DNA sequence: GCCCAGGAGTCCG
DNA sequence: CGGACTCATGGG
C-alpha cells in the first residue's frame, strides 16, 4: 500500500474503538481487521472504501481509491465529530454535577451517519430490540439489496436506497405469491422478515416508500430541531425516542435527547426528587442542557452501560 | 422454557 | 392525556 496515500488527522481526545462499539443507531460498527476499521463511504458523491486506524491522538485514514484528500478529511471529521471540543464538554458536565460519567466514557464522540436513510432504518429496527440483533439486521439488508463494490478482493456493501427497499417483500408468503410459478432451483428467501426485523417489517417498507415518493430526507438538514422532529414523527415506526436518535445520530441536531428506558431510569436516579414522567424529561434536558443535550445523553447511557449502574437500576 | 431487548401503535377510560 | 396490552424474534 502506498504510504503517501495515508492521511493523518489530529483527533484530540478520542477513542475510536469505544465510539465504534457504543451502539449508536447511526450505523453498525465498521468492519474491524487488525485494529483497523473499514467501511464504504461516499465522498463527493463517489463510492470510496476507507480504512481508519487510531495512533494516540492521531487518526490514520487510508482510502482504497484515489480521492480528493480534503474531501475525505472533511468526511471523516464529520462522521466522528472531531471538531467537537470534548474538554469544553467535560467542564460543562462538571458544572452540571454529572462528572461521574466522564471517566468510563473518555474519548467517546458522536458516531454520525454516513447515510441518513440507513440511520432512519437502523433507528426503527432498534426499537425494543438488542444492539446485536438490529446491527445484524442492517448488515443483512445491505448484503441482500445494497450496491456492492469490490476492491482488492474485499467486498463492501452500501445501504440500499429508499426506492429499492420500498420494493422489497415484507415476508415469505408475500414473496412466494409474487414469485408464483417461476421459482428457481436455488430459491432463497429475500424478504425483510428474513433479516430478523420481525413486526417492524411493514414500518421499514412504508417509511421507505414515503421517503422514495413523498419526502426528501435531505430537507431535514435545513430545518431546526422542532420542525424536523414533527416531520420525522410522521413516519410509521418513528416515535419520540427513534425521532430523537435520527436527529442526533443522523443529522447532528445536538439538542436532541433520546429518552429510552435506561436514560429514564438514570435521570430519575440522578434527580430523585423530580420523578420525571414521559415527555417531561425531553423538555427538561432541552432547557437545561441546550445544544449539549445529545452528548449528555450519550455519556449518561454509555456510563451506565459500562459501569454496571444499569444492572443496579434494573426494575427500579 | 422464560425473560428481555436503547419502543411504537392502538385502544380504552 | 395516562395506562395497559400487543407486536416478532434471537440471545442469555
């Protein structure tokens, strides 16, 4: 591999591995090979597989194809939110009396969506589902219907477009009926349920249809938080928590504060006198944490996951 | 076998 | 509005 093809990015305080494996619904973790994380990115509208490795406070980025260095640099800086000042955020957490969550999550950053549509489907697939399972579903969807790119004996799959996913059958029965008489010898099921998405299959297909025919997801970029929230809540399978995940991980609306069972338990543990109810919590976070709300949620959840606090709070 | 997973839709008072 | 019930399915 051509050594001058490697781009070195100052990453500051950053933990690539923890960020990759923190279960953010933007996308599954990238393919890990010997400490390197590999993924297919779109750089200025062109597909380009990339390998990323961390050495101390430097991120080494190795593109598989010729690509404009500055465009790729910006892309990586965006995806790992490298411009966000973590030290500033840590002193903010300190001021809020939440410094307990820093140590177990030091270096954790937003893992932003390389494809907002993939983030929307990931977030829908994640509802009432384990990280292990929804990430595998997304990988299955990519392998079955995503565009494939082969580079030096490696195959990368992008996520399918809304148009492609809208045309996929929901379950085996529907697929068989569509196929009718001409079943090939090596017939294998190619429907959404076969990806393990369960009852979320109709949500995924209908949301895909709406995004193919009625709404351009890119409109969200130009909207403010509340406007974008209302738009996303129109999509089937998207409720308050999933909408906030999409806004935070998919479009970097950092005022978003996704409230799930764990965050609710953690917040009620931290503020025992409040006894938050559904809905209150989001408004509280929004007014108290402002544009830091998303990062506060990220750190609270990750801390609880890693420190054993979640086990302690279970059932309470 | 049983319980749970980073919830949402629906119905019912 | 608030609460209860259901939804599919793989892993511990």
